[in-house]
C-alpha cells in the first residue's frame, strides 16, 4: 500500500512508510520534472512519484532483475522473510539533493554523479552482526559501518580510496578510519571534508601543503608555516605577539579595542566588540538527519561552533569568575540546548564554563563535548526555558549582548506567553536576538514557512534583518562574518572605529567603506580606482629606520605601538580640527577630514602640493586623478598609467591620468571633448591629455 501511494516511499532501513522525496520539490515544476522518478500532476499543482507496477508484478528472480524501467528492480528478502521483487533503491535519483533526502538512506557520489543505497544501515548491533556479516559490516561503538581496508592483497586494497598498502598489509589512510564527523574533528589533524560527496574524514587542508610557499599562499589564508616543525599548520594569529608581525600576515589584525596595548586576532573578527554571545542550539531529533554532506546535522553544527570558537578573539576569562570581576578584551561564548517542553540544558557548574559564558577555549571544548554527547533528542521544539537560561548568562552591562538561535524546527511555543515574557526581558536587557533556520538541502521543506514564522517571533526588530534561512554549509560563513559590517548580521553587531591618536579603536581596513574613514586610519589607504580600503604599505616595515625613510608612502614610526603607519592626517577632535588649515570638520561623519583641493582661485588650486586641477569651464578646483603612490597600485587602475618621464617634475608620484581608457565605443564617444573612436579603439584627441597649463 505504501509503495502504491504516489505520496509515499517505503524505508527498508526503518521498516516504515515515509514521505517520498519527490514531495520535497513541492510547487517547483522544473525541479520535479528533472527527476526521472517524479511527475508533475494532481491538478498541475504538486510533485509526486511516478507509480511503478513492474517490480511487484515480477514473481521470479530472473524476471525481477530483467526489469530496467525507472532504475530497475531488485530481488530481496522482505520483513516477513519472503523474497519479493521491489524497486531498486536510490538509483532513480538524478540530483544530490533528491538522493540524500530519500528515506531509504541513499548516498550521492560526486565522482560518478550517481545515487546508491547506503551500506550497513542496520540500527542495532545484533542486526549489524547477523544480517550485515555477509555484506562486510561491523559494529563501531554506537552504529553499524562498512568494514574497509581488510583486503589481503595490494591490488584489492588500493581500489578503496580510504586505504593504502603499507608493508604487507592494507591500512587506512590517515584520518580515513573515522566515519563520523564528531570522532573525526576530535582528532587534531583531521577534519570533515565536504568538498565532494559523500562527505568524509580527511587530513586538514594545511597539513597537505609540504612547502612554505604553498602554505603561505593558501587562497583562504587558513595556514601558516611552522619554521621549527618545518610543516604547515592552521593559522593561529594569537601567537603573533607583536603589532608588526601581526600586520605582516594578511589573515591577521592587530586589535587595539578595550584596554591594554592590543592583541593579534583573526582578521575576520577584527570588528568584534567586547561581547558576550550565547548560542541557542536545537537538540530535537530532526537535527540528527543528514544535512547536505554531513551524515548528522546536529554533530555538524556542534563541530562548526567548535571550529569557529577556536579562531574567535576570546577574552581568556573563565566562565566561573565572579560576575563583577574585571574581564579581558574579546568575546565570551555560552551554549544552551533546547528541545521538548521543560528540557532546556546547559553544562553543570562543575563542568567546563559552569553553565556561563566563557572566554577560555578549554572550557568551551568541554561544553561542546557535553552537548554533543547529551543531545536532548526529542521530537518537539520549545524555547521558553532555554531563553530564560540564556538571559541568566548575560550579567555584564558593559559588553554587547548577542543571542543566536540555530534550529531546523517549528518552535511550538513561539508567540505563547512564556516566550513573549522571556523575549521581552532579553530585549529590555539590551540583548540582540538573531536566528538561523537550517535546511538539509537547497530545496525548502514543506515546513519552512511555519518554521520561519515561528522563529521570527523571538527575534529582535527589524526581525527580517535578524533572520537567515540557510543550508548547513552556509553556517560556517554566517559564523565567520558576525563581526563584518558588510554582512547582514555583522552590520548589526560589529564595532565601529572611534577615537583619535593613541586612543583610536581600529578595525580591519577592508571593513571601511568610506574614503575619509579609511584614510583617517593610519594603517589604511583608499584606492580611488578600485574603491576599496586596504592595508597601507607602511605596515610591512618592521624596522624604524626603513619606516621613516619611506617617503613615497608617507610612513611614520609609532613609538607607542611599535608599528610603522601612515603619517596622521587630520587626526583631531572637533575643537582642534579648524586650527589645522588643511582640515575641516565633517558633521555628518563626526570626523575631522582632509581638505582636498577646496581652493576658490586658480592660483591657489595649482599651488596645492597635493596636486590639484583647475577646471576653467566650471571655475572649480578638483583633486587630480590617479593619486596612487606605487606603480603596482597605479597600473591596477585602467584609467591611470605610471609615467617615468614626469618623475621629478612634480612633488607627487608619477602616476598620471590615462584618458579614453575604455573599450566601449559609446563611453568613448560620450567624452567627445577628449576622445574619439578610431577603428576598434578609443583614442585621445591631440593635446587634451595635459591636465594643466605648465
């Protein structure tokens, strides 16, 4: 009956009827018709499976295995110990998402682009040992898994990519003996690799680089070369104890927020304020299902949180300190798990953080181990109790307070009095509440609408700005950009640069989106061509004499920090700003900014050492184009060129405008005063490339 129903699919693993994966396409006709096993119908409003009768009609093994339609049939023993002909599981799926959402337990192989039934899915040790013995299965602590790397000959051994022949025996390659994400990530040299399906445990990316050059040029800036151990390791910015060494590393940032002389932190978190952040983690049973290329979504989230916490600029304070004690700079993290009504949990006082926010990774590791091992594992999701536990963790009024809910469930007490009361108390205490609704695949499940509406009820206003619906692979990026003002959550969390002189609170240069704010930071420079803020070349000088001799980049040595930076420009408070003739106060930005070519007369304009241009037709003084100080920066801008013939004839670098630098005829002809389209290129009209009379 289950197989005959176009809405349903029979799970041979669970021995029960479930919703067929075609239903995941919902109202998506294109996605539905792309699957051979699915059809668009029932009033042309929904997707359902194509009914097949060929397999059940076959009464012999020969006839059964001769069927080829819809992936074919297989002759197998059913639950009542009788042989029968059934649809061959999994092979009908044409996409990874459809494959991994099949209740039969299917696995997608990226290399072959094929879906097959997952092996050794027996739920108990007895079944695994008895039924799975002939299939090469074995029981591994708490689950049934495929026995691998047991071949007695080299040729058979190396056909499995998890195995290698060592001496006279077949052995697992490093890390490949772990078949769960939790056990994999607990090994310091391993990580769960989702670059291809199915996901697997493999050696960490940085450990695969065997030369310093390859290590230091990792495209994601994850690695650094250990000169003593002569190997590539995961980057740890915290080990770079000086401002200069820190600034020289592209993935790190010298953070001067709070008290003290500063600390080296991961660049992505350079915009983090002094903050306490509590994670509200969904511990319901639905989180255990496969999510993308993770065999267990709950374990995947816990391990993402662990990896994220390891690179956060943690405060270094124990969760068990007196709430009124002085706290270090940086971030503290806490974790609360929610599930059935009345089943909110956190670690006990004697464990890890003691159930508080902590700035020590050693304590957070214990907390995450606890939640990983003690999943609530109930069907329904209620958050009132968890919200109350979270509020008790926010004890410091001098720190930004953030609560992040991570869930895939419909929160059943959303909108109820208890939740409303808890949320109101959090908002009253200044807590910003964000939410991430996870989905197993790119397709939105049928419960997505209800789950989103329920989660929005517990979030800060404007609710939609505090909410994201994401695949599990997106969670890593969401966590990694919580302090990036260019991202949705980071815009509401990140600190902003304030202060002047030695008291200035900096932020990573790429996080400035305004030219004046960028140039006001002595560590940064604005690219007028690329319209981005980047590190000043001065930061690369770790020697004082080399620093002060770099006149091209206007470098100066900061004795208070031991850093080479740009010479301060208009670094004044409002009262002091007007006393500097080269500066003016910008009320909109609350910032003292440089006066650039704001002359009222032609003579004043042309005598400005910054190099200004007088536009006679407009009686207006404007900044000269192409103000780059290095050849590389200059030549990156197509509108500029590095002209050595003018070197020494002007007080600035020989980067000059290159008019008519376009390959678009319409753009060229629009600037007809200077340019003309000749053949297939834009040419400068004679003489107009000169910007001043001299």
